[in-house]
């Protein structure tokens, strides 16, 4: 899942980003409204976590503009104004998909993001399975033939994408787009290193094969 957090409070923004990455999400951060709009225009996000009080361009205006894009993300608005009228305005007048008042519980934020992702057209299901491998994104559990496997957030996210592909090849570019944030150079060895560690935890025998020029796929 790819998420953009638009929050100008630096401590809160970084806290949300770090917490969501620990949930195996690929997360980018925008600290102004114009940056959030620009990033949504060049990257296909599943969910936009949008603070209403942003500099340069308000969160309200970002919501209006992003909603008019060809493939907009689901929008979760964050605000200190949590009254009923504020929520109704955000949902009905601005076109937000969900609304969460500050302060909020982080577990609720994660649950709402996952719920919005499930409503997105291309979102993979929370639980995916293929040839004895099961990945439950909500519980962050991975099992192979019933055996629990302890994975890092990035290893878990890669496995979730590969299992969701059902044996079809997933390119390195697709893995970068789904699992890592915008700062990863696609030419680095991060994907290869993560897949290598994942192979070691799942096997033997190796269940992830590399197809020259096509990417990685599961093979059992």
C-alpha cells in the first residue's frame, strides 16, 4: 500500500510516517499543500492522509483539486476541528472519504487507512494466499504451510505483493512503487537484498525465483 501523509507539523508528520512504515506501508511526506498536490499528480497513491491546516495551499483546496484528478487516492482528512458540522463539510462538500479529528489514536488511524485502501479499485485484499503461503496484512502475520514466519516490515510487504500476484512475475519497478518510498533509487540493491533475506526465511527450497527481465515470482 502506498500512502502520502500531508502534515506540516514536523514531529507529528514524521511520527505518522515512521509508524505507518512499521505497518509495512510505503509512505511519503509532504509538508505543504502545494507539495501534496504535486506529489499526487506524479505518483499513484492508495490513500492520502491530509491535514486541513497546511501552508501555501490549504488542505481543503488540496482535497478539491486531488479529487478532480484522473485516478485520485482515497482521502482521509485530519483536523483539530472535530465537530459534526466540520465532519459533514469535509465529507460532503470537499469530497473526503473519511475524517479523523486530532488528537487521535494511532491504531485507529491505521485501521481507517486500511479500510480506505480496501475500497480503492486496485487495492489487494487484506488476506492473500498462494500455494500454502498466507499473508494477513491486518494482523501482520505470514505463514508458509502453517508455519509462522517472522519478517521485517519491508520483507512482509514484498511477500504480500508477491503472494497477491498469484505466481505471476512482479517487476522490480512494481516492488519499488508498492513497498518503498519516493527516496529509494530504483538502481540500488535494496530490492534484491530484501528478496534474498526473504528467500532465506521462507526456504529451503527457494520459493521466490527471478525471471530475467521480468522480475520476481513465487514458484512452489
